C-alpha cells in the first residue's frame, strides 16, 4: 500500500513539474508582421506556439507580439535593436512598455491558454459539428450577438450537389419557419426589419430534406442587437479595444477578436 501511494506521489510530482515547466517556458504569438521564421524554416503566424529550444529569425520590418500565460506581452524586435535572431530564453528581456488594463491581461492570458491547448490537442475551434446532419454550419457561430446590416450564413456543401434547405425561425414563434432552397453553401439576408428585425433572437439550421423533422434538428441561435443594446455591450469592452489599438492592431483585427472571443460581431 505504501509503495503504491509513493508511486502515485512520484507520478503526480512529475506531472506537476512538467506542467509548471511548460507554462513557464511556452510563449504564443499574438501578432506577426512580415515573414518571421521559426528555426529558419517555418513561417511564424498568429497562434504559433514557441517552445524552449526554438530560434526566432526576423528580417528587416518583421515584428512579433508575443504573449505568455500571465498575459504579459513581449515585442520583437524593440525599436533600438538590430538583432535578427532570438532564442526563446531571451524573450523575457523584451517585455513591451505599453501598459494594458487588468481586463486585457486576463484576455491575453485566455488567448495564451487557447493557443497552447490547440497546439497540445490539435483541436480546431470555431465550428460546431452536428451528428444528425450531413452538413457543417460555419457562420454565424452559435450564440452570437450581431450588429450588422446584413448576415452571411455559410455551411459546408453536401456531396451530392442536391439542394440544401436553409431554415430560419424567430425564437418564441414556433408556428412559422422560413425555408429557402439553396444550391450553394451560403446565403445573405438583410436586416430589413421584416425577415430579420433588430432586437429579435433567431434560430437557424441546414437540412438536406425538403420536409425535415424539426424536432430532430439542432439549431444555431443568434441575436440581432438594436443600436442601444450594441452600444451598451461594446462599452463593456472599451478598455480592451483601447489596449488593442495601442498595441497596433487594426480596426478589422479588433473586430475579429471581439466577434470570435466575445461573440460580439459588428
């Protein structure tokens, strides 16, 4: 019994040490400009995970914004450096001088966690597989808030080139459902205050059958925000938006972040 307990403690200790070591030594790329290389061969992109023995190769005009597990940011190169090659152990020397709010640091820590998890498990997020459908619903993702004049719905096409049936239903109104036959894999609807009305919540799905069993279909849902509600929701993220601007992210990059990570698309 004592030997078994001792063995378990050894395994637990090794696992804990490995986790702590991984957390301390792993950085993730938050933004990449130009064509920096990892170990002189692989392009470094947003989401790239940098590990202990990696070497970063930067040419003129290449820049990297790197995040660690605590939400700290590092920028390579700094403005006074002509250095072109960096070992991972050197990254800690290049902490950015730009301050971010505690809210933003929590977000950046979350980003590190998501990138690290993706690297470990090879998971790909952003899509939802439906076991009872032959198609894959891509956009808009489930449970999203939208403030846009039009919405593009997209899904992976079926393999037999037969029509796909797009289903749209206002949440709470289960007596009526819009059904549109589509030969492609996308459809654009306008927020015209008739089919789509600001302030309303909707369900949508894709079917390969003209007369599907609606009780057997899993729907995505989304909410169309009116102007006042949108302004309130956006104001909750102003600190993050300001910090991302100060870090050099474009308006579109910031919108993409808010849509993907905060489910606020505008």
